[in-house]
C-alpha cells in the first residue's frame, strides 16, 4: 500500500527578528522572527539536510528515486536532484527529477511520487522540497519569507506510517505571485485580489471537492494543514470550510520560521505528523496557480517513526539570532562585502567528476589489509602501503570531535571575518579530516567539542557552484 514511511525537515540555525528588519526601514514590524539560510547554504544544501534527516535509521540502499522541488534552484539548466542524491549518498541507479516554477512544486513532487509507487514503477521515492526566496528590500515579503526544507519517503509497503486516501488538484492561470526568468525578487499583485480570487477561491474549491470525493466533512478531519500567505487568510479559509481554528488548524509557522515557498506545506505536514496519533485524519493543501489537496490517514506505525528525525520541533529549538539586518543582506548576496582570502583552487568539471565520491558523498577509504580509514580516499594506504585494496565507507553521518583547530582572522569575508579551520577525528577508525566550521561562534570552539557534518556551498568559480562538507557544533 503506497504511503509515507518516514519524514524529515531542516530549518537553518540563524533567525532574524522582524523588528530588526522593520527598524532598518522605519516601517511597522509584523512581529516574531524568520529563518535565514547562512551564506554557505542554498536550496540544494537544505534539501540535502532534510533528506538525511528523513533517512535517519533507514537503509539508504532501499531508496529508488529522489525528487527535488524548489522555486530557487541554484541552476537554471542542471539537475539538482542528482546533487542532493549524491550528498545523501544514495546509489547511482535511481530515478531523479526536479520540480519547480510553482509554490505547489512540493506537493506536485509528492503526488508524482505517490503515482509512481502506486504504478509499481518504483519502490521508494524520497521527496524533498526546499526554498530560499528573496523579497524586495523593505517589502512585506522580506519580513514574511523564511528559508527551510522538508522531506518525505514514499514507499509501497503493507505498513506505511501514513496512508494517502484521496487527492484532488486544481489548476488556475493567474498572476498573483511570480518571478520572471531574469528576476531576483518575488513580484506580487494587489493583496486583496491575491487572497480573494487566487488563494480563497482555489483552496476552498479544491478542499471542498476533496472532502466530497472522500465522502467526509470538516468534522471528520483531525488536523487541517493549510498553506496560506498570512495567518489571517489561513484562519479565514478554515472558518469558511467549517474547521475549528483552535483545535483543528495546524500552526502556520509564520511567527518563528516564515513562509518557506514550495517547502511550506510539507514542512507543516511534518510538524503535524510529529504530534499525530494512530487513527488521525490529516488534510494537507497547498496553493500556487491552483491547489493540491490530499487526505491522509495516520496508522499505528507512526510511533516507530517518531523520534528518529530531528524534524521541525528540534530544529525550531536549535537557533541563533542574526546580529544585524546588514548581515542578512550579505548572506543573500544583496550587499557586496569585502571578499575573503581568494581561493587558490580553480574548479574543474573533470576533477569534480573524478573526486565526487569523497567530495560530494564524503566517502573515505578503508584498507582491506589493515583497516586504516583515510579521508580523502587514498589509493595507497599510508599505514601498510597496500595499493588499491580498499572499500569506500561513508563518514557524513558519523560522530566526530574537534581534534585540533585554529581560527584564521584573515581568511574570512568582512561579514564573517574569522574562519575556524578544524581537524576533526571521527568515531570510525579514528579517521581525521581537515574541514571548515560553520554555524558557530569562533570564540566557543574548543578541543573535543562534538561536531557533525553538513553539506554546504563552498565557493563559485568557472561558472559553477562548488559544494563540499563542513563541520558544525551538534544541533
């Protein structure tokens, strides 16, 4: 039976108070805070984090496909799902696909995965949705947008944690929120038109048709996961449909995360599943040039999933405040800062392809003769000197600690002047690696500090984005 086997999420460490944004422009604040991707994060790295979170405790070899949904893909012509799959260390012979150009891209990928699994053309599909949208400086969008990612593992099993009982989709051609192919900032039409003729009309019709198709009423739904551009719009829709706002409506996450684009409906769904129990019915609906609505039934197997992933709850509690609005502008590339030490590496597509197993998958070599683990992969064992006698092992999900470190005050950018450069030692074969540390206060780094691996964008060169692994304090 097709259904959701596991779930995961990712919310960046950094949060920016909306009061700080408002103060920079002398305008009213909408209150709360929004999540902000760091200067080495993008929609690909966040999707990778969510994918790994979703796969916690599961065999990655069982995944047969990965879908990546985003309106902010770092490439206009290059598949990003392959990069996310490699960072998650999935096997090469899987199906990959990118979904984009719509706030419904996340639920579109989810429906496509369900259809593929139902047709038995594929066994398990990992659906990821991630966005890092930019609103015009000083606009309402700048305050309300947030950065995050979500992931769901879809599979055909006799005991899924969540079963999809019914689905309904509606398309509608409308200019409400959009970006041209040359635009950096999100454009929008007049708010009342967007809410009344875009959001309300499409969402209400889609959800009513879903309930009619399932022969259910609003009273039969345990939790309504309704995407909305504002809390007011969400609550207004819920009341029109007959849902109880206090007991049935899932938190919009706008106060402490923000609106996370095509990832938002799935992010809210993950939050709902973290609190769900067997027998619950969950209605999830997303909006964007129409509506996708799905009716889910939670099974008792949900209890075996809970606690494995960090999910929304744990990432919400793992946070640091961004110190200033100007730092946010620099993180988004809207404010040019004095660059750090120039990279002495010139990227090569050929070299990147040849070294992808250790640079993207974070594989190390384990000597078959003496068991020595080395990173990067070494053809000749530095201990017993055997040549080409090794197996590749993954280090990205291993625990590690700071073996030694130095803080370089000359290598960073003007917004991040100090760069902690770390020698980490893993709990697997005492392997060591030289890595940069991110999401940290350089003054708090110390020997034996527990760290974990995180996939990040390293730099841009030769018309390509270069990704690699960094370490960070355990979240």
